[in-house]
C-alpha cells in the first residue's frame, strides 16, 4: 500500500480496568472499503470510537493522512475529514430531513467528494420524497440513511460506519449496500464494522476480523469468502 489514508498501529484501549483492544493494527488505502468483522462484543464499536476520538488510546498510534490523531478531540478529528455514523441513529427528531442536512453543511474539502442536499437526494431518492418530514416520523431504515446523508454533508475523506446493516429489513439492507458502493465509486474511503458477512461481502474490498479485542484475520474479502475455516472460527454464532 502507498501511504495509507488511515493507519492504526498497536492500539490499546480500556474501559476503566477492562482492557478491550489489544495491539490492534489496521490500515486503509485511499478509496478502499474495509470491513471490520466480528461477533457481538468483539471490539468493533470501541475501535471506531477510538479512531474518531471518543475514546482515548492507552497506547499505540492512529494516523490520518500521515499525521497522528490519537489524543485529538472528536470534533477536531471530524474537522480533519473523518465522518462517523454510530450504531444508534442520531438524527434530530424535531427537524425535517432538509433541516437535518442543512445544520450539517460544511465547506468543500480538497480531495473529498463535495455533497449538497441535492446531490444527497440523488443518492437517497427516498429522502428526497420526504424532505419536509420530521426525522422522528421516519422508519429505522430511513433514519439510518438520513444519518449517513447528514454525515456526508461534512464532506469527509473517510467514512466510519458502525454496523450499517443492523436492524434493517432485507430490502433496505440491499439499498444500503448499493449506497456504499456508490460512495466508493465517488472516491470515498470507508471503514465499516459488521456482523453480517453477506453484506460485507457485497461492499468491501478487504476484511479484518476482530475477536476479543485482537485482530485474528486480515485479507481480501474474496479470500475470506473462500475460507470457511476462518468464518467458522471467528464469525459464526
Ligand atoms: N462503556 C463501556 N464500559 C465498559 N465496557 C464496555 C463499554 N462499551 C463496551 N464495553 C465492552 O467492550 C467490549 C467490546 O465492546 P464493543 O466494542 O461494543 O463490541 P462490538 O461493537 O464488536 O459489539 C465488550 O466486552 C463490551 O462489553
Ligand atoms: Mg458495536
């Protein structure tokens, strides 16, 4: 890999005395989609929260465009061009779809796709149809799409998605996969956490598997799909 957009090196994270990430290494090239796979409680959300600056690393390094970001506050990391969509959908329930997008509006960022509400309505046609609807009166899948659209208004270089397919109806899961593939086609780099291997296989170039806070597997998505032993060891229930 030429210079990675994001590099995580020997990351250790604890909640109080509970050590949950152990010497975690990850790297993402520009334009790549990486799936961080693992069972419930493996450490996926903790990894994303540490990258975005919501959790402090005990040790290790996180680099974005070559510069250290571990120790930086979450708002500062966001300003550098990392967008984060947490597991729980955080839309403003009282604001309409259009207002939810407007409050997140940012200046264009060199090297990153530039998003306007109109461009996002083209990407998410169902949001276009309900632009005057309050966020609180949308289905879970629609709220998930709105959360992603709102994060894109920050014109990120890197998008972190925490279990984007979770809790969505099968048809919405397919729409979510198509959306991620279109974002990749725009040149966006994406790190997503997933338990759903089928979904990850549709969208990701590479996979890393985390188990009990340690990376156990790294390779192309195609290699993981062919590796039933690894799937059985680290992913099946
Ligand atoms: N706020 C917290 N305080 C203490 N332990 C936590 C907290 N959040 C998560 N954990 C623990 O950290 C481990 C990893 O959790 P998490 O990163 O949420 O896993 P995943 O997202 O893969 O399901 C789990 O053992 C979980 O119980
Ligand atoms: Mg999680």
